[in-house]
């Protein structure tokens, strides 16, 4: 059986959502953050040297990155529904967006989180970080356009990857002036599989 080493309020939620969309049986192994540092517990280092969540186990296979886990699940269990074939004309666009979510779009959002903790010391970095966040969110709005999902009419692994980015941006009202992204986020969060993943995974404030 597939096992997911899960940490609440983390990218691990992507993996749970993907599994629920696929209808694949899986087990969640819950790990709790340190109450003071909010960091992942030492127990995760027994599963993978990085000691971070998520970690996906499928028999002997262990994958630590959420993007790699989502892509693996889509390719292995998706029956061609959640990722295009490598020979398809839209595969390179799919591959770019899969990497873009973490490689570019998520970085300034993470930086904003840490810089806020610096208080006045981090204030000089604020305008640059804000402009980078706005750049990437506007780009995603353009890529989505009036489509139902990022790859067109059907949900794909790209949506599972990108929704986490949009949820993080939306916490500070970053989607308020981009109605297509706002409507998109509400649309995917209303999916039964998304809701089941929240119920099974536990508290997830980004989805609020």
C-alpha cells in the first residue's frame, strides 16, 4: 500500500489531493510540528535524510519532493488522465508548469514569510519581494486565462502543484484583483477529492 508521511499545513497536502483524485488506496502517517519552532519532527529523518514532508512510499520506492511525488502518481496511476504523454504536443508546457510552481512561483512567497519574521530589519526587501510575487501571480492569471484548468478542460497534476501556490498568495489577498484565479481557486477547492484530502490530512489553514 502507498504510504504518505504527512505534515499538516505543508506541501504534503498536494500528495493527498492527488491520491484522492486518483482513487488510489493509501495510508497516512501523521507527523507533528515542533510546538515552538514549527519545524518538522526528527522522526521524519528516519524516513528520508532531509527530514521533511511529504515523503511518499510506494512499496520499496521512496520519494521526498511533493512535485516529484505528484508527477509519479499521475504517471503511474493516472491512466493518461492527469498528465499528457511525452509525445503529446502539450507535454513540454505541462512539464514547464510542473517545475514552475516550485522553481519560480513559490520562492518569493517563502521569502516573504521569512522576511516578515525579521520585522524592521527585513523591511528593505519587502518591495522587491512583493513585486516578484505580483509578477508570478499575474503570469499564472495569464496562463490560466478563461480555461477551467491550467491544461485546459481537465484537471491535471499541474493544478495540484499550482493550487498550493495560489492558496499561499491568497492568504494576503494576493488574488483579489485577479478574478479568474480567484474563481479557479474556489472551483478546485470545491472538488470532492480536494475536500476528502483536507478531511483525511487534518488542519490546513491555506485552504481556508
